[in-house]
C-alpha cells in the first residue's frame, strides 16, 4: 500500500485512551483492556452488503463499524477499541479513502474509542471493509457483572425489541444507529437475561436466542413494531408488512429477554433512549409460535435474509 | 451463510482455554486475557497474496494465520486467541471450507490457541481470508515485561535476523513458519530492544524499525543470509541474489535489535531454534547504509515488495 495512504491513516488514528498502550503503526497494538473483554468481527463487501451506486463511501465505512457496534450492543458492551481492514479497488484515491474513513470514524468520535490497528491492501476486486471491535460491559467496572449472551433466557421471560422492523433495504440497512445507548441504559437500570441483535431477521435471530437459552418463544403479531418502510415494501412485493417485519434482515435492532417481574418497571421507564417494546415471551416448550391478528396461535417458519 | 457451514465451523472451533469465557456462536466472544494483550489483524486475498492455481486451499488458510502470527512473533508474543473472517466465492463447497480450515487451524493446534469468533459470507468475488490474533508477551506472566516494539532500539545495538532472505515468491511466501518459537526463546533468554518482521522487504522493514527507534542503520552485505531461492530468482531476473535478499518481500523473518554487550552470548547460544545472525547495527546518524563486498559504505535505496 502506498506510504501516503498509510501515513494519512496513521495521522487520523492517533488517539489517547487509557487502555491503549500502543496504537496503529507497529506490528501489533498493545492493550490493557478491563476484564471481561468482548470481541467481535464483521466484514461488509461491495455488491453484497452495500452498493456504491446507491450509497456514499461515507455510508459504507459507517456501516462497517455499525454492524460490529450492533454486536457489542447485543452483549451490553461499550466499545473500547477497533481494528479496520480494507481491500481497496485499484483505482481508489486518497480522497476516497478519506471519505471512507470519515464513515469509519463517525462512531469512534461519538463513543470515544480509538482505531488501534488494521491492514490496508489494494487489489483488483471490489471494496471490502472489515472491522474488529473490542468492548467491555457497561455495567461492569470490575468482573462482577458479565456481558449479556444469547443463552441466559428463561421460560416466561418477556421479549422486548427496540425500534421497528422490516423494509430495511429501502434505507435503514446503511443508515441505522447501533443500539449502544439503549444497551447502556438497560445495563445500568434493568436486568437483561439474554440479548442479540436482529441482523438476519427478527424471527431467525430470536430463534437463535431461544435455542441458545433452551426455550421456545411465542410472539404476538399485534405487538410487532412494523416500520413505515415495511409498509412501503409490501406495496411493491405483495407480501404483508408483517411478513417483511418478521423476515427482512438488517434491521439491527436489539432483541432482549427480561424477567416477567420486571416488565412493568421497563414499560414505565420514561428515560429509555429509543422505543423498546414487549412483543412476546420465551416458553418452556421449545417451539416457535406467533399469535395472529385473530388471536390464533400458529407455528412460525424460521428463515432470514440472504444477502 | 448456509447453516451447514456455520454449524461445521462452530463444531471444530469449540476449544477449552483458560482466557476464553465464551467462544464462537454468540454475538461476540468473551475473553479474560492477561495484561498487556497485543492484537493484530491482516487480510490475504486470492490474486494478491495467493494464487489458487498454484497453492492448495490448505496453504491459503495456513498463510492467513501465519502472517498474523509473524506479527505476534515480532512483538515477542504468544498467540492466545484468533478471529477469522471469510469471503467465500459463490461456488465454494463445504469440503472446500474444510480444507481452508485445516490450514487455518494448523497453528491453533500447534500453539494451542482457539478460534473464538469470526464472520463468514458468500459473494461474487474471489476468496478473501482475514484473521485477527490476540497474544501475550512470552516473558510476561504479569505486566512487568512489556511486548517488543519497533521503537525501542538504540544506536550501536546489533541487528540480528532469522533465517535467510529473497526469492520468497518461489515457495516460501506460502509455506513459511512464523518465528514464534524463536521469539519465545529470545524473550526468555536474551534482551531484545526492538523487533519487527520482514513482510515488505528486509531493507524497508528494517528502515521502519530504525525510524521508529530514531536511529539509522548500517548493514554489511557480506553478512546478509541469502536464500537459495534468491539465487534461483537471480538467474531468471538478472538482478543479483543480494538485491533479491534486500528487496523481495514476504520473507516473514524476524528482525531484532539487541544491545552490543549481548552479541557474544547470543552468537554462542546453541539452543536457538533457527539460525539467527548478526547483519549490522543501528546508528546514531539517521541514514540507511550498507557496506558492500569491497568494504565500501553506500547509501541504500528504501523500497519493498508491491503485491
């Protein structure tokens, strides 16, 4: 990679941070991260996860960071450091790298975490952006409070979801806000037994949480928050808006289970930073069901978005 | 990604390890890593870093892990965990993923570190393999002994290199052994002031170490270990074998500086796991020079391998 691009990247990633002893520029970064640390990595590729005919480079960079932050939110974790890998198309200019980095750095400014390392290569293929994110549980200055996982749910726990679902391809999938602030608020004020984010589809990701928790789930179709874009999509596809809300992917909303005894306090919490609604419950029976508009319980097909 | 491939990957990455609280399968992994932790990431791509006409999938997977392990060796660090990202071509079968993973896992078996997370996608492009590696300094069960960096060198420190250099494209670049064992031996028995690995070229990477240490360097052309493949390459290219040793990339040998007072003990150490030879010294003058075959000091051009 050209030294000009490497030098520019180094110059904008020089961040002062208590758990980073050495950032970008050596063979590896050196961290003194609190315990426990959570770590996740996701890659997005041109033509699969974004289309540069439709979104700006800024949005592509932003999405690469956002999908990883969504995973940290699902662990109830605050981001503390990131590594970024770029496969740049041959024709890419330094100015284009700068636009991409503005997107990559939007969240590192907002949530105050540095980019501590990475790898940049040019190649004949399309743009590929990878990020690895490290985080620490919001509720845990020490090791006393563990991160959330998908496996901590119990039968009769209530299922809550943030925001609304469906039609993400119209706009949301490249413009969403990862639910870091909601995760912080929940971690500090409400008990969460299990969590995940909706990347493949509400139903598929919820089924993964339920399976990991060795439960089933029952959701109520009348409680599913349906996005205006799901309604728009349904006018084009002929499928119902509810079907879009259940099975479209890339909503990147938070799905949590909480003890039934905590429902009231959560529903009365006026300081929640985003809408967070109950849509059903985990069940002892390991089946995946939905109550339809007529109040009839039906089995749900489990599938999700294929890029 | 197909559930069959995800399930298979999960099934082979289930490793028991003291610092891994949660491995593959949730939104993120949970680690209790010792302090300090080093972290590095490198991506290799078909057509840029390997050619599937010439190497097996096993070798491609092996190289993706090896380039990252080479960075850990350059920090004097033992690998403790890895994350792997795969962009798989559309036609890739589960059997091909298995071959790839055999390569990725060669070192996780040898050095006993688990793959704790990752991301796998199919796409229309060629194979792209990314890895993020975490490590801890070999010499440091506590925080007392920091990892090696490129910036700790001092004027008059001796420069040592492992193995031999040049012609890596013939074979070595996809079959090299990262210098983890050498790093371990050095960390336990010899003081290393600065280190890096030779990925771009001996001269370019050594210049980065010298610049980070605010020194220059003087190497002796008669002391550079020249690989048999550099000689073979020189017969084809017409350039000297020495030129290949100085400027070919992807040798992935270790470059270290050590105090001049420690040269004798290092040169007499019969337990070094691989050849480790003195080739020159860091200098107070911030120039990059080489003593040629006639004993004349010349300025060195600083350049490296472009993939």
